[in-house]
C-alpha cells in the first residue's frame, strides 16, 4: 500500500461541503469512524471540524502503520536499509566474546606471543584483571611465561 499524504486527506475533508463526510477517515484507515461520519454528517459537523486539526496526526499514524507492514521503507527514503560490512560484523563479534576468547584470539593474531600491554589492549580490561586472566590461562595450560629473546621483555607464549 502507498503512503498517505495530508494534501489528499484535506481534499477528501472538503467533500463535506457536498454532503459526503468522513472521506479523510476512510483514507487514513479509520473505517469505523469513517462510517459514523458518513451517516451523521461528520458527527453533526463538529467531528468534521475537529478533523482539520487531527488530519496530520491521522496521516502520520497511518504511514507508521504501513511502514510496519512492509518491514522497512525502501524507496521512500524515510527509513533507509541498514548496511553492515564484514569488518563491522567481525568487530561486533569480537566485542561479544568472553575475555579469555579475546585473549586467545589476540595471541593467535600475534603469532602466539603477547606482552602484557598487548593483552590489555586486545582484551579491553584493566591491567589487574588482565593479569588474573593471564594467570588463569597459565593454570589451564594455555600459556607459559618467558622472555623475548631480543629484548628480554616478559612475554606470554600461547599454544594456538
């Protein structure tokens, strides 16, 4: 179904001058009240008069309902489709991973060796929490502590 617009609703409202009231209500999907307006001459003119103020809201509500039926508003520009590339999807998945999985993934990406700073950067936790996480990885046999052969800095070597 096509979206409704206020201009057409106001034109249908004007039919009341020819004795046909409620056209704007039928147009905006309010069939029951449209029938009442039709047989009571717009609730004796009072309802018809009040609709001059209510038409924009009736049109908005009808269009919202129609958008819900379609699921999106492709083509009208009101609600453009969401696009998500694979890089964004990978970032979303990484954010939802438990900290140990983030740590193991970071180790895998760095050739199996991580410094404390690299672990903090990738796991996105406080250093104290990352230290506990690294100790847990050691206790499970995932990692061993050693020194970098070139710099002598402490490294955590993972079996990934």
